[in-house]
C-alpha cells in the first residue's frame, strides 16, 4: 500500500503520427497495451511536431505515410527539439536508410511487425532495425 507522498513508476508518454486513422488506432492500442500513455495523435508532420513540443513525450511513433510532410524530416526535427525522445519509425519496405547510410530513427519496425518487436523497441533494444 502506497503512503502519502510515494510516487509509483511514471507512465511514459507517447505521440503517434500516421496518415491513416486505422494505423493511428492500431498504434495507440499497442502503445497502451505496453503501458504508455498516448498524449497526442497527428496525421501530418507539422501537427506531430507541435505535439512533441507541447507534451515532450518519451516516445514518438511515426508511420512513414503521413498526410503532409516527410516522416524522416519529422524524425529529424523531433530529435532536434527533444534530443531524448525515442523514435520508432514504422515502414512498409526495407529502404529506410538515408543516402549516408544512417537509419533515421532509433528503431525501424517493418510491416508486418510482431507485438514482441514493438515491446523490444519500447524497452530500448540495441537492434536498430526489427524485421518481421
């Protein structure tokens, strides 16, 4: 039993950016399943970056299909605005590296991915890319 003034472990905050409603619903549900609090959702890069600035989440999950803007530009801007944010990029193909060979996010999940792979990405798995 917690006494007054005791604080339990903080629930990490997350922001989801995806152009399709169904994708946002799926990602929101998976994040909640893994005990993250989704504090905002956006269809495009600009509103997602606004949410990152306002809520300062620990996790940003970005689907490559946004209604406006580039997912990789969003990742770059989010990392500049909030260097400690963990970014998970959801992509449909294996082509997720930049011209210089860098992966644009902390973790890239290739669709279809398994729930276990998302759990590993949220825990901070050392593997930069999880494949199905």
